[in-house]
């Protein structure tokens, strides 16, 4: 599945590179995400998936290339304008990243208060969003330490959805959850985009999540394991095309087959 033209893209990576010291994480990565699409970014640890999310929200700056959000190059924005653009983006962090010292209510209300919504509207939205993620009203007074991992994820999702974002970023939304709760979170992701127009980017290792929620999948390969000139994006297509890929690296990842990696020299998988 190819991406649409630039005029329809909400997010665009143009030859993006990210380097930390001597370590290259992203190298010459280009792709576009059309409005309304749910994109899953997959790949083994260290390939730059979470780095890509942080670039989209402007938490990191690329070493090379440009990242555009709604046509604007993020590194060219003032801090005030960047903050304004971030209010259009929801981010479900790995582990939910709730504020331990705040109640569930205050966690969900946090972004709305920062955006200076009136308290009556905040209260209504907190209850609505918690209801949408399947949590009862009596959870509002609880502290994060009193919640299970699945409940913390749901509160994090409610907080991320509170400002009706145009773009939702999910960093490993099902990590650490049992299969039943993982399926609950996947269903909530689907419901979130069904209730309101939304573009989504999901970083995950969970192939069930990929198959359930993604319109399109990009697979990144660690740049440290590539020869000069080899592309880091080794798959870009529909989820049901993954198992038919002719690239051995893609099939091995999707099928959870480490034999090629184990047989490779110095722990590296043989490249085609």
C-alpha cells in the first residue's frame, strides 16, 4: 500500500536521520502518513521506532532531513508554536506515564487545564473519556499506585484522548499486559478512531495489534546491521501482506523465527 501525495499527508518524514554520538538510529528514512490512516511501525529493538514517535511530536530533532506535521517543518517552529501544534497530538506513552502524585481525575484533566478549559467542561470530559475506555466513575479518586497495569493504560488513553487530538501516537500500547487485556486495549484503539476522525501511529512488537488495528505497516531494520546504501524501511504495505513478503528479515520478525539471527556472524541476521 503506497502513501498518498504530500497534499494529503498529516505527517511526513523527508530523508530523516538521527544520530546519538557515533550511533546511527535512523538513516535516510522517508514516508508519509495520510490523514485518517492508522500506521503501525514495527521492527526489533533498537531500530528507531520510538525515536520516530518522538520526532513526530517534536521531543527530538532530526540530525538530518525534515519532519513535517500538517505541512509545517517542526524544527522551524518557535517554541510557542510547537507547543500549540502539540495540543493537536495525543501520546499514549509506554507504561502510560501517569503522574504518581495526581489522582486519576487530575491525570485525565491535566492537559485540559493546561489548555485553560473551564472546570465544568473538564469534569464532563473526564467522565466521558473514562467511560469510553471502560472505567467506572469511582476510579476518578484512585491514585495510579492503586491501579492494575491494564487500568493505567486505560487512564493514559483517556488522558491522551481528552483534547480530541487529530493525531494519536501509541508507544507499545499492549506491552506488559496479558492476552485478554491486550485485546481490550486493541479494541479501545479501534473504537477511539471510530468515534472521531483521527490519524494514528502505533509502535508495537505485538503482531496481533498490527493485524487488528493497522491500515498500513512500516518495518524498520536497525541501521547498524545495514550495508551502506541499503534502505532502513524494509516493508511498507498492508498488514495482510507481511506474511507474503519475499524479504527474509520481514518474515522472520513476523513469524518470531530467530534461526537466521542465531546462525549469523556476531549475532547478526544474514542480509539478502
